[in-house]
C-alpha cells in the first residue's frame, strides 16, 4: 500500500477576523503529484507557507514520514519551495544561484559546482548558465529556480503558481519539464494553481479549495464524473468545458 508522506490534521488559520483555512485535513502519498486548485484568496498559498514553516497555524498538526513537524523550523522540514516570482539573486549567474544553495548547505565547493552543473544541465540551461537573471526569459528563470530547489534534495517540493506569469508556449514546455523531473527524481509535489487545465494535465489527484475549505479531493477523472457539489460543477467542470469548446471553435476557424 502507498505510504503517507505527509498528513495534515485540522489545520486552521486566520488573519485578524478573517479565517483563511478551516479545519484542513488530507494526506499525500510518497511520489504523488497533488494539485491544489482554487481561486485567489481561497487559502492555497497560506497552506503552502504553513507547510514550509513560514506561517504558523492557529490549530492542527502536520505529520511527515510519521513524525510531527508542526513546530519545526523551515530548515528542519526538508521541503523546497518554487515561488511564483522566481526569488533569484540578481547579482549571481544561473549557475551561481544553484551553486550558492549547495555551498551554504555543505561547504564543499567542488561538490557544489559538480552538482550545480548537473542540475543546470538537467533543466536545459547549460548554454545559459553564465547569464544573470535579467538576461534570462521568465521560463529560463523558473528553470533556475527549479534547479535550485532540486539542489537542496527536498523530500517534498512545494510550487506556488510557478507558471502564472509565463506565456502559453513556455508554460506547456515547462509543464513537461516538471513532470519529467518528477518521474526522474520520484519527487512528492504539491502544486498550487488557479488553472483547471494545468491541474488536470499534471496531477495524480486534485484538491479543490474554496473559502478556506476543501470542496473535493479526488482524481481528475472522478472530479469530472462525480462532482461533490455545485461549486465543483461551476468552478471546475464548467470552466474546463468552456475552454474545450473555445479550442474546438478556434480549430474549426483555422481549418
């Protein structure tokens, strides 16, 4: 049977009078790709920040590999984050950004350089490794951010809308890259997005959130076949069908 890599039990969070997360409970399996889907303001990013240890929950527990980590510092959780805005060092090259994380962790400069070169090659940036972020495209910067996260060898990778600022062509290419890396490294990934198409194309399961609550957690197929409520029908299924219909119309116009 699959092993629970991560378990959340009744996680709640509020900012002032605003309750952002309401008794969030779910489990993630080893090597699973879980998309967290929902509109802006539904609590997705706050949930990731609590997992990483950047925010503290009002109540609830986080269990990873059978051990509670609710109060552990971020550095002790062995989770890596890929941010929407890349968060790269502007004064360092692509290689330098990846290498810096490794040198800071181990202090071994030779090993850090070898590992950084390998990871830069894995994300297809060998020809661009001496460029600084301002000379890279958005997609290339996000690849550097992904390589830097992989360099830290995290047990779990958290991604906060990593492709929202990219054009469609770049998003499609990077989507394939992320899935390839997940298969190669066997990574457990929690991927926050507000795009239904992205969630359905990439994930093993999708957790749909609305107003701080889980509306449904299921496989893409089951979400379509057995929606739990009207919100799933409206936000997920209706929007997916509209996109499909628009693509069909566009294809017909082109032919």
